[in-house]
């Protein structure tokens, strides 16, 4: 199995603060990988480095073997990496469907083609019934799914999801989990940034744990959950599984 | 179910638009000369407002120096015709090319160095003022004395765009129609979607693969080129141009009044706004003259603008649309309704 995305010795500092410190990991195609860690662990910075929104201080990001760490976000997207934002960002006077159409214009200029692709993306996240709604009429879980649908319309090979389940109730999160599993079964590679451990254990086939910017563990959810360093980072010293 | 999105092109707005233009054409055929010249200005500013509206209302880029592009168009037409006797059609093309290039260059320089948003708007003022001062001192283009077109004849000469007031009224009407149809077509094309996404959130748009740098340059170049066409016709209608009036701050403000009052980013906003604001200005000006209160028009104009922005912040056109919908709504209570398509 080849690595779709490879992160090698990635570091990012803001002045004296080292947000990401020498992190390496690889994503296997067609799987869901989770990047977890307590608040301030550097997850989102790591995510932004991969998405091209920030440039690393040192290190490499290879997508399909090509370095992308200095590529601007719009070109990263056109290469096949789509992302969502932690704070949902719908376009205000456009309908749900029109929001989802924008992503499709990264590979087509045909409006009706974009419309049908957007409709398919909405269908795959369960929003097809609300295609004509205005975005301010959507509930938070729906808006998070709209973010995912927008990203899907770009026809990505790799989907980066930034805390899509933060702030959702357990039943809502469960339906998101089903959507993500469906996408992975259809062959999409997903990198999930999340701090809700329980959901990650359920959905991810591989987990990378960050703490104070550094990678402290990597493995299957079971292995990671049993790792004493991971427990320590989440709960402090003195706790045991 | 998916068909609802495919072939559901609504022709009602086009029909309504066509009716508006038939009415305006009848006005042109029947009205008195004063009304015709007033309406010519209204329609020209509808077109100019449309060009400004494309840039801010759809592309999200604020220009407070649109007089620069209007002036380049006006001078291109005037210099070619007055100095060399070349047809204004060529002048319009030259103006579009010049203004489009200047707009693109200004945008490129600005965004290349991360000057954006309100700072870009300040840059447009600076560029317009720079051009005004330059043209004021440039003997070749008439400097402060301006340029005068040959005395108007009443014979209509289409190749030289020369004719009487009624002729110019129909030219302005055609231009306004062109502007409205063009804006509508652009906003329904992929450019419209991509530009509105860029306007609402540049970072989010980039993450969806929108190459915002080139799209910002494109929308500004198109807006500038269309403003130049409006400027060229405005010069012909006025019969003379002076740097202070065609490139001054006053013109930049006049251009944006229509879309702001009428409704930013809407297709009919600039027309409705110009129809409301320009006759009001003229009316108050006349009233001020007869009452011997100089400047009454400016005061009244200002008060009305503040009131509109205060009470109808979206503009007049969206308020009219809301009103029409509100009038239709109660009828649904008792009229038999076709069964709604399932959601």
C-alpha cells in the first residue's frame, strides 16, 4: 500500500512558540486517519500546514510523492486535497446547493455539471432534502455537513476534516460517523482532526497523537488508547487504563 | 426531483425586465426634451452603477475611484474624435482596453503586495486623483480647458455616434439594457458563483480551489472596461469634458449612489437607485434655485441618502421584492395550491 500523503519532520514556530515540532506520519489511501491530542497540541496548525494555509518552518509534506508545503491553498485543493473549517463558513446569500457548487468550479466551468455534482455531494452527506434552503436556516450539524459537501464537490482524493464533530450531540455525531464511513468505503482517504476520543476510536483505522506539538504515539485506536503516554497527556500522571 | 435544479430557469424576471425597457422606450418616444435628457443621464448612471456593482456587489472589491475608468473612456473617445476625427466606436474600444489594463495593473500591484479591502479602496481614490491632476496639466488632452466635441447636428450619424437628444437617449437605454443583461448572465455563470464565494470569504473560497488572485484582477478589469464605455458615451452626451468633472471624486460618488440606494449586488438595483436618486437631485437643485437657497439639492440629497441607508440598508430593490412577496403571501391561504414537490 502506498502513502497518499506523507508528512516528514514537519515543524512550525510562531516566534518563540513551537506549535508543531518535528512531526512525521503517513496516510494510507482509502482509510480514515485521525489526528488527535488535547487542546493546544498543534492539531489545527498541522492541518493548516497540510492544506497550504500556512507554510512550515521546516520539514516536508508530500502528496502523491510531490512536495506541496509551499503551495497556496487553492492549488493544493486543485491537486486533490479538500478541507473544511473548524468555524463553519457558508456563503451568505447563496442557497445550500449553490454553496456546494462553488467547489465543483475547481474542475469545471459548466454550471449544470457543477449543479449535479453539488447535488451528489449533498446526497452523500444527507443534505439533499435541504438543497434549496438558505444556509442560515441550517442547524449546526447540517452546517458542518454542508462544509463537508462543499469540500466533496471539489472531487478530492484526500479529505481533511477539522473538528467536524465538535459541539454535536452523541446522536448527531453518530450520523456523521456513518457519513464518514460511507465516504471511506467509496474510496476516499480522510484525515480527521478531533479531540473527542470516543468518536475517533469508533471511526478511525489509524490514530496519530500530538502533544505539545510533538507526535507521542501512532497506531491503531486500541494501541493508542492503551499507551500510557497518551493517557498521561489527556488526563495527567497517575491514571491507568 | 433533481430536475427541479436542472431546467428551472425562471423567465419571469426576464419578462419583467423586458416590460421595464419597453416602457422606457415609450418614454423616449413621447417625453419632452428636458425629461429625455434627464433620463439619458439616469440610464447612463445605471450602466456605470452596474459596472461598479459588478466589482463590489459580486466581486467584493470596493472602488471609490471609479471616475478614473470613466475618465479614461471619456478621454479616449474625445481625444480620438476631437484631435483626429476618428469614430467614437474606435474610441470606446481604446477606452475599454486602457481602463481594463489600468484596472488590472492597479489590482495586480495592490494584491501582489497584500493591499486589500478598504486599503485597496483608498488606492483607487489615490489613482483617480493622480490621473485627474495629471490630465489637468496635460496640454495634449486640453488640460483644464477640457475638450469640446464638434457642435451637434440633428442628423443622426450612427458611425460617428452623433445625433440629437433622443438618439442619445436610445443609446443610453441600449447600454443600460446591455449592462443589466450582462450582469445577470455573469452572475448565473461560473464566474458569478466563484466571485460571490470570494466576496463572502476569501480564505474559504481559496480552500475550495478558487484562484482568488486572478479572479480579483479579472473582475476589476471587466468593471473598469465597462465603466470606460459608460464614460465614453457620457462624454458624447455632454459634448465636452473637463478633468475635474469627469475624473473628480464627485463622479466616483455619483457612480456608486445608484447601486447603494437601489441594492448592492442586485441586477436591478442600479436602475432603481439611479431612477430614485438622480431626478431627486435635479428636482432639489431646481427648487433651490427658485427659492434662492444655493446648495439645497446637496442637503436634501444627503438627507434622503441617509434615510434610505438607515431604513432600507439592503437598498430599495430588495425592499420592493420583499413587499411584492408579502402582498402575494396571504392569497395562499385560500387559493388552491398545486401540491408541493417533495423535499
